[in-house]
């Protein structure tokens, strides 16, 4: 029976990487098990962080709208 290679989860940023990855985008080196310089520039990484914060804001607004509709029209 052939065993499938498992994806690698980066211990630094938690990104799931392919089994053959030697480094994560954040710079974690799977071979040497240490942090290296990131492949991404800070301008490339900023939108991901903003996306998380923006997603939370959208979720809060959506929940407020849903609660307002339930209050106005009942369950």
C-alpha cells in the first residue's frame, strides 16, 4: 500500500503547504526547521491582514442587519 504524502502546515503562519514544499511563503524553512527571509514583500502581505480585519467587520455588519430584521419582522 502506497502512503500519500501529507501537506505541511507552517508552524509560524499556519499556511498549508504542499508536501514537497521546502519553504513557506512567510519564510519558514521546513528543511532546516527555522525562519528565513520571506518570499513575500510587506506590501504583498498587507492585503491578507486587511482581508481578515475586513472580513470581521463585514460579519459584524451582517449580523447587525440580521438582528434588526428579526426584531422588525419577528422570527
